[in-house]
C-alpha cells in the first residue's frame, strides 16, 4: 500500500511540504500534464513549454534523489484530462492507501482538492505551502481591525519577521522604503545585461514539438525559447542577475526603452512562482550583495520590497478576497479586449512595444504591465475579467494567485480600492517621462485633441470625468479633479468628444 503525493506544475521545489519527513520507499509521486491545466486560458506557447519541460526535468531530479515518480504526459492515450481523473487512475495503479498534497495555489484547484476525501474515500492530508513568508492565518490576523489594507505597513512586518535589511528593530539606511529612488528614466548609453539564454535540450525539444502541434493557434513562437527549466540553470540566472543587473535595478526599476524588454530586471518570476527558486534564499543573497558594498541600498531594498512586500501582499489579498474576487468590476467596465492585445498591431508605439515583446518573450516588466497595457485597459474601460484572462494567458510567470490581484486590483482598480489606494491611471506625459516610446510614435504626446493627439491624453480625462462619482472623494485623486474643474468647459467637451470617437473606433 502506497502514499500518493500529487505535485502540480507550480510545486517544483525539493523542499515541498508534502515531501517533508516521508519514507521515500512507501510513496509514489504523481505528476500529470492535463488538458484542464493547459486549457483554462490560451497560455502563451513559451509559458507552456517552460512549465511542462520544468515538470519533466523536476520528475527526473526527484527520481535521482530516490523518489518513485509516476509521470503522465499530455499525449498518453489513457490521460483523463484532469487532476482528479489522474488521481483516480493512479489510485488503481498503485494500491493507494492515502494521499498527501501541498495546498493548491488557487481557488479553482483548492475546490478540487477539497472534494477528494469524499470522492476517493481514503485519508487526504493537505499541508500548508511553506514557501511563503506570511501564512494565511497571519495575513488574516493582519487584516483584522484595519480600515484599509496597504502594502507598506504589511511590508514593514515582513521586514521585521524575516530580519531582511534590518539592524535590530530599525530598517537599514534609517528608512523603510527607497521608492522615491526607483524612478530614473533610462538612457541608451548604459550597458544592459540580457538574461542568460538556455538552449533547449532533448527533453525541452520534445515539449516544444508537442506544444507546436497541439497549441498552434496560441500566442507566441518557440524557436527562440531560452528559459531555464531546471533549478541548476535557474540558479545561474539568479547569479547573473545578482552580479550584473541588480546594481542598477533600483535606479531604473520603472524605466522603459524601445527594443529593450529586460533592462535591469531579474527575469526570475517564472522560476520563483513554479518553485525552482526560493524567494527568501534569493532575498538573502540580495542582502549579501548589499552588505558587501556591491549594490546600493535603493537596489537591494527595492528588490526585497517587491518579493517580501508586493509578492506576499498580493497572495494575502487573493486568499483574503475569496473566490468571488474575480467578478469585481467597480467601474462597471464592459468594453471587449481589442484584437491588438493578441497581435501587437497598433500604431500606439508604447502598446506595440509592450505587447510585441510579450508575444516574443512571454515577458514584460512591471511598469509595462501596469502603466502601458494595464493603464490603457483602465482608461478605455475594458472588461476587467477579460483583461485578467489576458494577463493569465500571456506571461510565463502567471498563476492566478499572483496575477489576479495585480491585474484586477492594482491595475484595473476593479476591487474598488481593496488592494491599492488609487487607480494607476496616467496620461501620455507619464509614459513620455519614463520611456523613449513617444519619440518613436506617430502620435504627438503633447497634443490632447486632433488627429495626431496621443490617445492616452483624452482617454485619461474621459476616465476622470466618467468615474467622477466613484473617485472624487478619494483624497489621492484630489489633484486630477482640481485640474479637471479648472479646465474651460469647451476644452472638457472637446476632450471627451475626442475620447469617445477613439473608443467608438476601438469597438
Ligand atoms: P523584477 O522586476 O526583477 O522584480 C523582482 C521580483 O519581485 C519578481 O520576480 C517578482 O517575484 C516580485 N514582484 C515584483 N512586483 C511584484 C508584484 N506586483 N506582485 C508580485 N510579485 C512581484 N507577477 C507574477 O509573478 N505573475 C503574474 O502573473 C503577474 N501579473 C501581473 C499583472 C499586472 C497587471 C501587473 C501590473 C503586474 C504583474 N506581476 C506579476 C508583477 C510583476 O510585473 C512581475 O512579477 C515582474 O514583472 C516579473 O519580472 P521580473 O522577475 O523581471 O521582476
Ligand atoms: C500552467 C500549467 C499548465 C499549462 N499545465 C500544467 C499541467 O499540465 N500540469 C500541472 O500540474 N500544472 C500545470 N500548470 C500549472 C498549474 O496550472 C498550477 O500548478 C495550478 O494552477 C495549481 O495551482
Ligand atoms: Fe504611447 Fe501616446 Fe507616447 Fe504614442 S505618444 S508612445 S501612444 S504615450
């Protein structure tokens, strides 16, 4: 009689809680490629190749470490297409007496796990996922008695809990946050370290062929696939980032440049989220670089804030908000996602850059996601659920627990301010300040109406006017509404008419 341990595609960690303390000889690990997971959104081809190849490599690593692994491929004739179906088949194959699994990363899969004890009539142990710094109980207790949930205060608790960048009770450098020093626009003459490229081996080539065959219509192409698919290679990219990109990460975190998809970002999120890299280990390595005088404080603190601040905070919000969070639509936005989100074909240069590199690399950095594709969706009133599904499909690091609060909450403000204190809405001036995009665009960022006017400008004011009832009382929106009031009526009418015309053409 065996203990069955199912491992999902975002659980590729050797220290996974479901493996801890188990007798290897008495266990069978089950890993399964299933239609249910490959089809819940039309995943980018590179995302799929990455996850499936990383799963196959992890299965081999576990075998080398002495575990018995039963691996079901997508193409196996008997594959039932679902996790539950594969558990049922594995129970038959292995005379299973009990199940032990690390908790699911999202509501959909949690519901599945919760149904297993009844369904299979054997004991099912669900262990907490201890790859996060903050437990569900800690986050819930943090939310109690708070009128507003804000990342900054949560982040301070995570600094105290981890001891990262702390000197006793006080933050290194005398302040918690060096955000103001994370906003330099980038110049072309600085050398940017491209992420490492890992040539696909035979295992990855097999997955590439399968994905190209079965998912020919999905976004992306796989000829340039170069993600790491093992922990060993992911650690190489981690070291590459620490040595070459981290020193400038802080200064240029918000910058954007034409033809430069990566700048000084780490490109580590796919590896962290699937389990190949340990976020806390990574943050400790960042701190070592800082303490050794190799990187400035705005880089080290800025990076650590993203990981133990934002990443942990959005996970907390996801579970706190419940399965109905996905239905939030505070601005009642209904416009369908324009076709160019899938093709990149638009004359708005900023959007064609952000979407074009998404198609090519399954990657865009935070400010591109937030202030280009997200900002446009917000201003144009795109349906937030469609926007969410797009982000979930196109990025190699996208799992619902991290993607949904970022897209629906942070970028679309569809939760009415549960996650963020104000909408991240901006006109073309912001994009012009943080990038060189506008100098390559057929629109003029300085114009607000007329055929050459940057669409973001009129759309911004249309957004402000359209949502006045919902936003005016927000103290952080006082300035835009003051400026809107000061504007001559004729200008207001012209701006709104220009935006309406643009939106009608958009569909
Ligand atoms: P870096 O810029 O090098 O940052 C370092 C690390 O910090 C990242 O690897 C990531 O682990 C963490 N991080 C930074 N910002 C965030 C954040 N807001 N939330 C969670 N972790 C963060 N991140 C995902 O991992 N998966 C997603 O599906 C995802 N969807 C997003 C959708 C939208 C609309 C927005 C605005 C942001 C989204 N993010 C998502 C957050 C962020 O854009 C990515 O984590 C980051 O771009 C990944 O690239 P990187 O590894 O080079 O990050
Ligand atoms: C994203 C993804 C894809 C495309 N395919 C699989 C798969 O075939 N098998 C699997 O175990 N996991 C896959 N994943 C990742 C899962 O969607 C993710 O692990 C679940 O959402 C669990 O939270
Ligand atoms: Fe984007 Fe407007 Fe700048 Fe063109 S001018 S790149 S549309 S912000």
